[in-house]
C-alpha cells in the first residue's frame, strides 16, 4: 500500500503511548507528532525510542504547530485535554485534508461543542470516520461476553473503587455497559449521590468528583458507578438474568457465578494503537466507538454534571471542566 501519513496531536501521557503503539503497526508510515510543549515532545521521543525499530516507518517528525503537518493526512489521533480539543479539530480541518480521526475522551467539557464538532465532521465527510478511544470494546473477551449477553432481558452493571477519577473515567464504563448490553439509549445520569464537593484534578485546570452516579435505562437495566473518597473495594460486576459476572482487569479474568469463564485480553494503549490503526487504514473499520454514539453517552453524563458543578461553585455556565 502507499505510505500512510499519520499524525498525533498531543504528546503527553496518552499521546506518547499512542506513539509507542503506532510504531508497532505493519504498514508503511510517515509519522508526525505535534505539541506546543518541548518537554512533552522530548518525553514522546524517549518513549518512541524504547520500542524496537520498525522498518515500515519512513520518517518521524516532532512539531510544535499544526501548520507543520503534511497537507494530506490518512489518520490523526487527537490526544490533548478536553478544553482545547474542539478548537484543535476546527483548526486542523480548516488547514489539512484528513481521512480518519481518533479522539480521546472526555471529548469536550462544553455542551454546544458536541454539535459544533458534529457539523464540522459532517461538512468534511468525517462523521463515519471518527472514533472515540474507548478501548474496552476492542478486547476479545468482552466481545465474547457481549455475544453471551445478547439474549439477556435484564442487566445490572456496577463499577466501584476508591478515588479512581470518576469525571475523567466514568465514560469508559458507561461505554463498556452500552457495548456489552446493546442498550444504547441512555437517560441522564442521577448525580444526587455524588459528594457535594468539587475536587481539583491531578490535571491542572480540571476538576474531579467522588461518590456515585446511577441510571435506570428504558429497558429497566441499572448502572451504578462509584468512585469513593473512602477505602472501597475495586469491583466491576454485572448480573444478567440472575447470572453474575465478576470482571477483574488486574488479573485479566472474568468469572461466571464464581467459576472462571474466560480471559479479557487486556492491552495497554501502547499495545493497541497499532492494531486499531491497521484496522482503520487496511480494513476501513474500527471496533472503537463511533462519534455520534459516544456523543450520546457523553451528554448523558455531562449535562447533569454541569448542573451539579454550577450548583456547587455558584457559577452559571454550560461546561464542566472534566478531561
């Protein structure tokens, strides 16, 4: 195949892991990575060098501006924080011709940005070529579990643990539930059981929450997601028509009513990006979440969080700075 031009925007923790993973893809590539921080680019360079050389890679460039990217890009991964992401997408599509996009999450902290970006993607023919990096749906064990649950009439899903970053990470588990259950019409989450405090995130300029969010879907299924401020067992479990599945991502195992059912097939981001890239560029397909589907899950979480954030801070805004 022709040489593929691939760019990563954002060279921080996630961007540098995407770069490591991209280095494993078995397709002819020219890679560019962009960040306005020289320090982040240096970290990305160091992590890139930690991975074995790949003769398929014709060149790797570290840039500080979108202007420096190739005019025609086969795939762009945007791995920045949520606040600048909509503006970056707008600038990128105004200046470059892009065929495929992967976006990190939380997508955007502001409500109207979801529709604004949707319109941009539609205009540039990218709406069916933009995916959100919720990776659990790419793991073989979860695909197998989804098939097993296909006929279930009632599914209750529980995630709990201690201070694991609900604002930042709940979307992963909301997406996981929707994927496994096939129940994609989610209501707004009930956030009344979140603690009445806005925590500073470990990422500067962003916030976090502790407590529990819940939802009961139109099918009668229940989702409960807890990030507790006190010591709470780390648990990921679902009950489907009375059958209990306990999922342990640290041991890569799923048990069914206490008996080992199968492996998940967990992979770190550095082991995933190459596979996802090959799927998109060789097969015009991705197991990641399509933009429109993910938007629904984001808004089910973001809308009630904005109300709570305004209530707790005395603000009156249409955003909640989670990333």
